[in-house]
């Protein structure tokens, strides 16, 4: 007997994030569904079919930010090499957009195990400091989020910047870029990169890429605006080899959307913070969570009083709270279910949970990667079509 589906399960079947589904119901765009005795929504198969019809009718999501883990477009003819790969946030987003994953470089053993589980046939390298450029297959796009520990504002104490033991690995990445000259670079990092050492570190990065022949642009994105149920702001840097128009055409749209700004008026009620909106029945016995989580950080499995990033699951009627589980953090980061759950366990539960929390806190959210992959694909297609037309015109003139 079908007992129905939870909000998260229904959203996954429909092909949207659970935050989007919850918002559609609250805004009255789709009819609400029944609830169980704890006040949780229960979606029947007919409810899912009805809401899927609505999603199809508005061509949602029109920016391509689909959440189905197994939905991949046909190969687009472009390829990707990833560095500081982590658990594959960039790789997943680009693969969903039709790119072929050619190479991965990651030093953390747990993250490497996750990569091997999802991309068993992709060549891998651990230590970027020992990587020879000739080892890397020719790839159109290189992506990487070099370690942010020395740049992050969340870190206590002095920031070492690009001179730190972790973040200085950017220079190793630049060494390889200088040798191979990929067509497009994508670099992700914390927004603190922009202000590290008064902006001097960011200036070094820009100057380094410019000296290698790359036109560079950057933009900060918050993952919550890409269907991710988390406020996670990161800076994304695009480098295009010897093409000044490339970064702008990739990072910035020529048009704007209507947006979803709530109506307000002078002396009227102020819109509530998105962090105050919750999913669940505050008066019931079931769990209540924020509809938009605070930014996840790399933490351990043991609570120290400062490492929960202000994200809690509450049980108001009994006065209890708990932290998000690793599986829940996967959803908050918009990864497929059980993405960080290894098939073969070599760690005890605390060690495994700590590794999952840490890896997820350092990851790139796949929907943002997917959006960038689509923009880069359009840019590369445009460049290639221009080259093809120029070649055809030259051949005609010479004939």
C-alpha cells in the first residue's frame, strides 16, 4: 500500500527543489495536500502528477536548474578537468549539462573515495604539487576551488591569504594552466578572497591569470537563488584565453527576470527574513526546520558549541533541538541523496559523519555549477560557430 511521499521525496519526483515546492504551496500556485497526524504534508501519486503538470506548464525550471540526480543531457562535445575536486560539485553540475569529465585532482582520501564511487573510470591524481601538466588530458574547461581556509572570514584569527599553507596552492593550479592553456577557467572561492590583505591577494590572482593570457571576470552568487535551500555566497571567477568578451558573456545575462520581491509600502509591515520562514508545524510534535539554511561550514560530528552553523532541527512541543544529519546536509547542498555515503565503510560512525560534514561544508553546490556550465557551453558554441563561418568564407574566397 502506498503510504504517500514526503515533501523532499515529492520534490525529487517532480524535478524541483523541496524549497521550491514548499514555496509554490505557500504562495497558492498549487493546491495544498493532506497531512499526517504530526502535521507533515503527505503527497500522493496523483498530487505529484498534478504538480508536475503545473511545473511543465510554466516550463520550470527555465534556467535549467533541474534537481534530478540521474538527469543528464546528451554529450555536448566539450570536456572538463577538475582540480581540488572535493566531492564533485563542479563535476556533477557540468556532467548534468552534457560535459565529459576527463580528469580529477583531489588530495583528501575521503573525497577521493566519493569521486571513485561516482566516476570510477575518470583518471585521478592526488597531490597537485607533484602533478605534471602532460598527465592532464586535453580539456576545454578547467574548474577548481582552491582551499579557502586562509581566506575565509569564518576562520578565527589572522588570515594568511595566498601565502597560507592551503590557499597558496592556487599558484600550483596557475602553473598547470600556464602549461596547458585551457579555453575556459572557472575558479570558486569564499567571498573573503575579494578582501584578503586589503584586496591585494585578489589582485595577485588577477595579475597571474592575465600574464598567462586570460581575460578575467568575476561575480558573487548566492546558491539560494539557484534553487538551493541555503544562503551560500561564493565568488566565481571566469577566465577565457585571449578573449575579452568571454567572461562577461558567461557571467552576466543581457536580460533580467521579474524576480520575486515581496510587496511592501511605506509604514507597512516589513518583509520577514527568509531565515524566519519554516517548514513544519510549529504547534505539532514533528520536526521544524528553516526553509532557507544558513551557510554550511566544514564541521565535525561532535558538537563543540560553535560548529553547527546556526542550522538546527527543532521539536518545539518537547523543547528539543538537534543538528542536521549528513543526509540532510546533502539536501541543503543540493546533492543527490546518499551522495557522500560510501558503499564500503572503513570508518566508525563518528569518523564517517565527520568526514561527510567536512566534505559537504567545503563543496560547490551543483545547481550553480550547472548554470555556469550552460553559460560556458553557449559561449563556446558561439566562438566555434564564428570560427567555422570564418573558415568557410575564407575557403570560398580562395576557391
